[in-house]
């Protein structure tokens, strides 16, 4: 009886040990240093080490590396985008999408205290950054990729670039734009995607654009043709093609011819480009520059006051149009052999003042270019020509709809 009691006590002790809650290994805090500068994160969003993997908050670290982060609450998916990579990581899953291709990841995204944390090494290595781990310091050192050898004679490079542009007879472009506007107490955010085919001689293009605004609750699309047969634009709100009058067509021709003139281009670029740096890489050149507010204002006034545009000078003075640029940075990647543009990233933060009212605009645009010198001509479909109304008729229709709404 005594022996049975002893065995029962041992069994109970064993069960107590087995049933004890298993505690996770303690999470070690980690410091993050990018190009020699420590990234300061709040205590509630500090990076940590778990299972020999460094996790960082979705907001904070990646932005310092120039990566864009989006979180889709419905699908529980984080999207991290860089110049040449897009990574989709779903909460709790070990399969991620890298540029559309499924890739295994050994440390899934996790949620901690209502914050999303992402394994650092996998993301930054996919984006081309060098990662070094210092065990003693518990510090991750990140280094941005080398930009290549910097060219010293940027003026000569610009002249070569403009000359090369004269050899570009046609191309296609895709542009993704994120824009946020604020005026008075109103904030408007919109996403735009534009696709364009262009032929330079004779100047002609086709453009298709979609725009999404939360306020609209649906996407709005537009199309435009510009050829020797005229300038036609589609308004999806009215489901109508519009043919613009000859004066506007001639104005666009005059403006475009000025923009395509090599000497005029060089003078304009010198006027508003600041901090131009060009880096030579294996197969490409990467051109970094900022746009000055003063130079941009001069450029704007030059364009608006061109006689070909037919704009009334008194009207421009009454508008008192002014643009103040807080930031406008552009990075253009060029093919090393042809100097044709392959891609471009632009970020801007500016304020436009019209008739005393200020509109703040933040914008990010990512462009890619293709089909160099492979397009022969742009043709306007006959049904577009046949169905189009004049610009004056279009204005009358807008006025009628406005009066009915009032």
C-alpha cells in the first residue's frame, strides 16, 4: 500500500512537470545600424531576435532603406517594394511571393502586441542590401548597395544624354502614381496607373489612365489620342470622346517641339536641376538629382507664357499661380549603351497656391520604359473620330449637368 502511494505521488509530480506551460525563449533586443547610423525605434516597436532570426517592425526600418511598405488588412498581407523587387508576405505563412514567384521563408511574419514584425535578413537581401550580424553587440549592420563610380563631368553627360534622345523615335511607358492632396480641411488620396505609347516624328501618342479614389468608390478611366488627325480624349464620366479644337492642338505641338529641341532641353535642365550625380554601373547609368523650387517656378512660367499656348497674361497674373517645392527627388536608370531610360522613380512634396488657396501635394511615381524604336505609328480608331463631340459641346454638357445638380 505504501509503495502504491509513493508511485501515485511520483506520477502526479510527473504529470505536473509535463503539464506545466512551456514558456518561449526570451526575445533578445537587437540594434539596427544602416550605413553607420543607428535606427532609433520606440520600445514598443524594438527589433528583437527570436530563433536566431532578427525581426523588425513593418514600419520604421524598411523606410530608412528606401523601401515602400503596404499592409492589406483583409488579406493580412504585407507588400514591400524596392526598385527591382516586390515581396508579398502573408501573416503566419512560410511561402512568400518575390516578384510573383513563390519562395520559401523559414521565419514567417508574426504579430506582437498588435504590431507586425517581419524577418529582416530575407527582405533586405532580396532588395540587394548587405547584411552583417555582430553577435557580441547584438547589432545588425546594413549597407546600401554601391552606386558605382561617380562621373565628374555631368554637364558633358547631359549633352550626350540629350543627343541620344534624338535617336529615340518611339517607346512605351508604364507609370504608377500615388498622390495625396490636402486643401483646407479636405484630404484626397488617389492611385493612378498610366500606360502610354509614343512616336516622336511625327509627334503622336496613345495614353490610357485609370484613377482610383476612395471618395469615388470606383475607378475612373480616361484615354487620349494625339496624332496629325487631331487630339481626342475620352471622359468616362460622360462616356464620351471629345475632339479638342485646332488652337489647343497647335499649342501642344508648339510646346512639344520646344521640349524636343536639344538646346532648349539642356538650358531647361540646367535651370532647375540641383545636386546632379551620375553613377556608372556595369550595364547602366544611374542619375540622381533634385529639382529646385525656384528653377521649377521659372520653368512653369516659361511654359505658361509661351505664345503658342495662347494663354492670357492677365489671367495668369490674376491666378497668382505659385509652386513651392519642399522636396522633389528623381532617380533615373539609363541603358549604358543607348542612354535610353529604363526606369525612373520620383518623389515630391510641394505646395501650389492658386488665387490665395494652398494645395499640398505629396506624390510618388514609378515609371518603366520599353519598346524603344519599335513603334511605327499611332492610329486613331475610326469609331473614335466618328463619335467625338467638339470641345465647346463638351463644355456645354458639363455646364448643363452642373445646373441640373444645383
